[in-house]
C-alpha cells in the first residue's frame, strides 16, 4: 500500500526492522508475524546478514525501499534493556 498509494519523502521504521529470534507471535489465533524458516537465531554477523537478505527478498519491501528512502530508529527497549 505504502509503495503504491502514498507520496512520501521517506519511510520511517519505528522499532525492530529485523528480529533476532525465530519469529514473533502476533497472537495465538494469527500465528507468526514473519517466519524465518530454518534460519538460525541471529546471534552473529553472518546470521544477521542472512536475516537481512531474507527481508530484502520480499517484493513488497523492495517496492517500498524503491519508492522512498528508509530511516530506521532504535526501539525504546534497546536503550533500556541492553544498549550498553
């Protein structure tokens, strides 16, 4: 929707752009927000790169990035939980 119908100067990602765990449950009824298949947990640079490449293979995300620059910011819990 955003890539097609919005005339934006940029896209702002608030929070997690890539999750390090196996997948985030949205709710018991809806299942996993994004499945990472057999990719291991992102606990190393190589595994983060695999996760990043998987995200960027999504056609909708590719269209969004082609439509406008992306700005990603940290989640609030990154500072509170484990920033240092």
